[in-house]
C-alpha cells in the first residue's frame, strides 16, 4: 500500500492522506502512531487505514515522516470502538483514539526505574511547615513541592514533580536535609495496591440467587453472546462473589476481565479481594504516575494480565481476548467522562462487548433508571439477589420531619431530638455512629435578613461557604477566599444571618452535646470530607480509626457512603436528605433515593443489626419514603412514570448545548439565535422538545456567564442529524463564546 489515512486529536473529524516512503512500507500498520508534517509543524497522528489510491494530486501529497515504534499499534476492535465513540459523542476519531491511550503510553515514557519523593513526617505537621517555608524568601519552591505532594497522596516520582513545577533537584535536596521528605529509588511499578502478601481464598459455595446469576452469566460467556446483565442486589448481598466466580471461568478459557469501579471505592482493600483469587492483576488508579500506568498498559497488551481493575478509563485496557466487563456501582456519576470525548462508560462497555463478543455485568444496589428500564424491556438481562448474605436484616429507617422540630434561637437545627437520643443509646452500648452530610465547611449560606443580600463569590455568583477553622469564606467552584463580612455589604445591616450547616459545624455541634465542658465525658469524634482529605490520603486514617474502634462518631460527606463495612456501626444519621432535592435537575429524586440507600448500607452489616435516621423537610417525598422502605421497585415505577410524562431519559436522549462567555448579553443573544435555528429544524415534530435557552442553575463560574439549551429527543438519531446539519455553527462559534455539546449529559448544572 502506498498511502496511509491519518487522524489527529483535533476537533475536526476528517482523515488525511499521506504517502508512505519506501523505507517505512513494512512499518506503517493500521492503528500505528506516526509523525507527519501538518500545517507548519510535525504532529503525531494515528493511521486508521491503508490505501493504494488517493484523491490528492501527486505533487500536493506529503510524505509521512516516521513511525513511533514504542507505541504498539492500536488494535482493530479499539479502533472501531473509537470510531463509534466519535460518531455518537460528536467528536473526532483522533480525539476518541487519544482517550483510549494513557498519557504515559502516548509520551513513550518507557522508564523502568525512578526516583520517588515521599513526605517524611506526619501529614498534619506538614501544613505548619509549609506556612513557615512560605514566609522565607528562598523557600517558595520547597513549599510548592510539599503542597503538590500532599495533594498527590504523599508521594510522586521526581520526574513528575519536575514536569509539574519545572524545578531542579536542589529544592528537593533542601527538603531532604530538613528531613521533610525522603528519596527512594525503585522499580517504577512499585504499587501499594499490589504489594504485601495475601492469603489465597477458595470461592464460597454460592447461595441459590448467586448460583442462578453465575450460571446465566457463564452460559452467555460460553456462547460469546455479548449479553449485558444488570445484577441488582443490595450492598452485602454477594455481588462481588458473583463477579469473582464468573471471572475465574473466563480466565479458565484464556479470556481476560476488566473490572471498573468508581475511583472513590478503588481502595487497596477492594483490590485485595481480587488478589486473594487471582494472580495476574493490573490496577489502574489515579495515584499512579504516568510511567506506572504506561507500564501496566504494556503488561496488559503483552498478555501478562488476566484481570484489570480500574476507574473509568480502564474500559480501554488493551486486553487481547476480552471475556467480561464488570461495572460495579453502575449508577455512579463518575462513569461519565466530563471532557471530550464525553462518553458514558456503561454505554462504551456495551459497545466494546458487542465488538469483541464479551459479556457485560452491571452491578448496583440502586441501578440507574436507564439500566433498570433496559433490563425491564429486554435489552439487558435482569438478575436479582434479593437478600443479604446470611439473611442479615436491612436496617430500620426512621424519617424525622425537621419542620416539626424546634431549633435553637438562630433556627439552624443540626441534630433533632430523636437523632440525639439514638446517638446516646449507641454510645451507651459502645457502638459506633456515622453522621452524613453532603456539604463541607461550617456555614453554607450567609445572608442579610433586611435586604436579602446573599454573600456570593464575585467570580461565580454562587453562595460562599464559611470555613471556621481557617476563618475564611471560600467559593467551592473557584476556591476564591474572602473574609466573613461583619455587616451586610449592601445595606450595612449589622446582623447577618448564617444558614445551612456543613460538616465542620456538625462536628463542632456534636462535640458540644456529647463532650460538654462541664462533664468529663469523652466521645471520640472524627470527621472526613475533602477538606480533611487534602491532608490525608483518601481519609484512610479516619476510616482506619473507625475500623479499629478508636472513633465513636464519624461525621462525613459522601466519602463515608461508599465501600467498607463496619460491623460495629449500628446507627447512621443523615443530617439532611434534602441537599440533592434542591438541585434543579430531573435526576434529583434518583440521587436522593441512591444516597439514602447507599448510606443506609453502611449499617447493620454485623450481628448487632442497625438503624438509620433520616432528617428531612420533605418527609412526604416519594424518593425518601421508598428509600426508607428499601423499596427500589416502587421508587423506580413512580420515577419512570414521571420520566415518561416529561420525555426524560430513559424515554429520551438529551443533548445539552452549553454556552459560556464573559459578556452576558452576547452569550444570551447567541443562545437565542442558536435556539431559533434549532426550533426551525425541529418544526412540529412531537418527539422532540427543546428547553431554553436559559441561564444554567450555576449561572456564572469563574467570570463566565453560562447559558444552556437542552434538547430532548426520543432517538439519538435526531440529535446526530441536527448536529450534522448545523455542524458549521457548532464548530465555528465566535471566539467570545465557548460551546460544549454533551450527549446523554449527567450534569445539567
Ligand atoms: P456485595 O458485593 O453485594 O456488597 P459481597 O460479595 O461483598 O457483596 O458479599 C458480602 C459478604 O458476604 C462478603 O464478606 C463475602 O465474602 C460474603 N459472601 C459472599 N457470598 C457468600 C456466600 N455464598 N457464602 C458465604 N459468604 C459469602
Ligand atoms: Zn468562585
């Protein structure tokens, strides 16, 4: 073949023909990364086809310059998958291909050994050190390095620090002399997830429900039927055991498995369950360096791995003979990629399975309504595990109507009487308590009772959160900080109202009730949220302390809602079940149901049973009532009725067109013009609805005004047609407006 068709990771979905010079004839293969002249520079692209003809005249055609031999060719199925992603999510083939390769592979970082820099003192002592260094004229770089290490979980390779901060080794050496960090030379693949020994374990004899699921999945596997199973079972019902047994079967037949979990639940403990069964495991997680990920990728590609465990992007792992894809906690929003290509991992998994004739298992206690609907209507196979292992009962859930509870004088009641009593009882029995609240900080809304002014971020318009420990108000979008005003900035009224509590205030408040100064009672209270996480990797210390029984009451955000089970936790309190309901999003009921169910799953795992107390000002809301009865089916039935009536997914596909601009009027005008054209195109088609243009619920972020148009269509086809007709408009926006197209968006804020 004389010509190669090349695509580039640019937002332009087109292939470009190049002539292959004779000396590269044997080296240019389909899927191969190559370098070619493009415009005035040399670019990396991917060969997607070879041809012996081209439309380009022979005096115009350019020659391909070289082949990147360190990147093995992308396999045919992944090329095909990337093409499908480009078609569906409206990006270019090159952009989709780039998303399938880890950055370290693309950059050919083939290093095997590296120098690692690790913090060498307890993390809570580091912060004062950083502050001290910041005040020294010549130690700014050292302070930056420490900050970077903290936000990266305590250690990084020297390479990576150098790349991120552009520094030499000398500030690192100064830190080493001050005994703040240590340096270690080791194999780049060293990974705490896979280190330490584990005792091998035999499969459990399955329960009847597990056995039924296992046999159906094995059957599909044997016949290469590329079925998708929805495995619906509450936490602790034995879903993971099902995954383990069918993966063992796949490995026996020389196939590989990809197991996808939300990043937040990707912990060494979760991985060790797989290590107890299987030997050849690769883990891909965000604490790894690019070099480590690249090494793992090559190991998978070379056929040295049976089971790949990772977050979202592991769906592209280059297995040779894929048998099974598991997506655990299928409903989690982190399975949607929020940058180009904006794919949903579930849908990509189903597509990949179709191309490679593999089997997909979606596991969840609270399936997304999309997955549930597809399982009800026959596109997916529905499997249910209705009971917990050993028939452990589900915790009783009590609803406390907060409108009926009397607060303190400032009206912000944090803990109701029933919850306070329940905590007391648990403490008396030496049992543990988890209190959950989805808002960090101390006060989430500061407002003027006289002129109704709300203290907001000047860049984002969102309300600022007051953080007491550092005595500052912070914007949770852009991290801008200001002081807490003493008087209303608008009308100078002196008594600003402080509404809405965050985790920091809940922690303080329960300290006040359960450790009053006058008595010597000691309840050990701990908190885990992303403010704390900044200091300690994954809040692991806080969870370890709970596990070891060193904490009586743990206060936290959703981080406490996932993963581990604590047999001695007998009470879970949800401080406010309403946080998601306030969001202007059609999925808010679904989120509320999921949240209560997941948090409730943290208790009653041991022999002592458990109870859950849900504080809400919406005690009649169907999501809260059904969640309190552990009744997914009734919730789904009611929610689906509403989705159908208003043409929302799973009864439709959405296209979100987000327009962001610094000039409010221009953004609005642009939105109106675009909506006008789209309306014309829709005509009187009853299967399509258009919402907007309207300001997004988050009207302004980082000085950009945000408007959106949402199109609801019974078929994705219509959305694609619309895109192709108006492609020019979508691509050639005036420079002052940033346009984002999101198909099947999960986020409409
Ligand atoms: P899930 O993934 O649904 O949360 P797991 O698979 O983690 O559930 O199972 C919960 C607990 O029950 C685990 O400790 C697991 O080892 C145990 N388990 C699972 N299946 C069985 C079984 N068939 N017999 C005995 N114990 C089991
Ligand atoms: Zn802001």
